C-alpha cells in the first residue's frame, strides 16, 4: 500500500463540518472550556487555549460512535467531558477511560471563569469539585478515571477493546511513543487516534517526531489546525501549518505494531519505559518529601 509521507492539512472548522455532525451551540463549548481549560499568561491575562479540541472530540465521537475511548492526560477534564457529552447526546453506551497521574480530589492551580458576567480568576480546585459543577446530567456516567502513570495503569487495563484514543499526556517523544503503542495494543479491530500538541516548537517536537518517523511511513494522517482558529477566534486567519492536532485512522492495529516495531525486539521499548517511569515517579516523590521537610523546618516542627 502506498502511503503519503506528508500530512493532509485542514482548518479545524472545515474538518469538523466535513464530518456532517450537528453540533451543540459553540457557546456551550466556550462555557465548558472557561471552567475546565482556561489558561493564563505571565502578565496575568487569560486566554482560551485550544477549546476547539473539545468540538473536534465531540464531532469525532458523534461521527464514529466509539463505545470504548482511551484518553492519556485527563488534565482538568475538558476533552474528557466533551467525549462524555457526545456519548450522552448521541445515545452511545460508551465509556471513556481517562488516565492521569493527578487524582481527581487533589487540589491544583486552576484558572476559571464560571460565567461571562464574572472576571476570570485563579483558584485552588480539585477536578472532582469542578466536574460536579460543570458536567451536565448523565455525563459522568460515561467516565472511568484511572489514576497513575500511563505504563503502570495500562499494565492493569481491563476495559473493552478501544476504538478511539486521545493522546494528550506528556509530550516528550518517549512518552508519546509509549502512549501510542499502548493504545494500539488494547485497540479493537480498528482505532482512530487523535494526537494533541503537534508542533515545530520545542513543546510539540516529541509528537511531531513520532508522527513523521513512525506513523506517516505506514498510515495516512491529517493535521488539523486548531487553537483559537475557529470562526471568530483571534488566530482565525493564521495559515501556519506547523502546529495543530493530528488524526490517524488505523485498521488492523496489530499489523501496524508489527510494521513499526520490526526494527527492534518487541517489548524492549516497553520494559525500558516502565523502568524510566519508575525512576521518574521516585524522583518526584523524593522532591516532594524534601519540600515538605523544608516547610516543616521553617514552621518549627516536623510533620
């Protein structure tokens, strides 16, 4: 099979419209994004960072009707909730298995704007409490949260074969590569995979490297230009095609894995990644203990 070695490039709105899906009003995505995806700059200003990913995920779920979705990188949950929203609206009896190293009850720095009439602000919030307020009735029935590092979580994964995956956790090449392989290993007979954060800039080079070295030699892929490029967005007229999200449809995932991994022993990368992940988690744990000890010392007591 001849495979293109370049990406097909689409503006996000044209890609979504080509799917032929009736979307909810776009303002509902903006409102959900303001609660779960708002970001702030060093100068204190706030901005809507790639809210289009929620529209894109909703449309892909509505079009392809997956019943088992795998997400690497829950974050604050905007993408996950948009998948659940589509399942609910379309009557799909599906589940999104969403993986993150941060538990849903752990407080994190959270830029948020609950209503258009309010100014955005930064709070310390946990995902669970925000979801209780932001999610519509029935959405969370479709969500299964899996807490931990991706390699550890996937060793114990017992969900149904996956027919849609969203890869949006760590963006270094090693991590994106692991999550891509992991999705293929638990895939159904065919799977659609959406990658976030493809870029020629440093933060997206890991995804870009994987796409060009391991995906395009074997499968067609589409680059979807996102991040404030929807109609009315501040970057609507930008034509830069170095940054966006990548969509790949993979028939016969085991065959694709065989093609990709033909050059090195199967399992070698996975075992190496598990070792790296254990080392990384240990390093974070030690750093956290040191910070706690320093805080206790300054406070005059050990806790």
